[in-house]
């Protein structure tokens, strides 16, 4: 099973509620294509700032290793390690870019594949009550919050290994 983070785009000028077709699901974990073809993967996902940073780091490493007289085996190993790092951090790089573009992380969902994760998320999303809150600009918009376990009202139980005050030992 894969874990996906769900990101909601910022509202357009004529929207009052988020458009489910524009939601993005980012799979957590290693990305083979980001490892194998890092620059092309970055361009495909429109990670412009990440791409520029990657090019700067890759060129600096290549030039630095050549200046200190490193062997070709060391240069290849360092390049593979950089590609491995990009493969492991691909989801984080996408989430960083989405957050920079003011997309909201609205939930985490688990599914066998992207389609089942989308189905599971939107089934829960439809069943959740919408709460209107005034957003910037004075208009109200619907927001979705993932469910959290709540403690019953009036319950003063202490969680963890700590006993309640005054309880027998």
C-alpha cells in the first residue's frame, strides 16, 4: 500500500469551493523516474526552482571533484549518490513546490494505487460536513479537514503511561 498526501490548489477568482479535478496526490516514497532521469522528471513536474538548484549543485560537484583531481570512479559514485538522493526526496521536492505555490495539504490517504487512493479520499471528502469560514477577500469558502480522534466531552483521562491523579498505584 502506498501513502499519498493530498494537495488542494488555491481558489481561482471565480471559485467559491475547491475543484476536485485540480487536487494533486503525491505518493510518498522512492521515485524511480526521479532517480533515473532527475532533470527531466523535475521539468515534467514543473519544479523550476528545484531544477535550477539541482543543476547548480550537480555542476558545482562535478567542477569541484575535477579540480581536486578525483578519479572518474569517485565522480560517478558522487553523481549516483546525488541521483539517489533526488529519488528518495522526490515527493518532498514536489510538496515543497506545491506549498510555495500556496497549495494546501488537506490530507493523507492510503491506497493500493492512485485510483484507489483518490476514491478513498473523495468518499471521505464527500461525507465530511463543510464548514464555511471567511477567507481573505471577505468571501466564504468551504474547507476540508481530515478527521482526528477526539476525546469525549468532560473526559479527563490522561493518555500514556501516567496514572490519573489520586488513582491507586
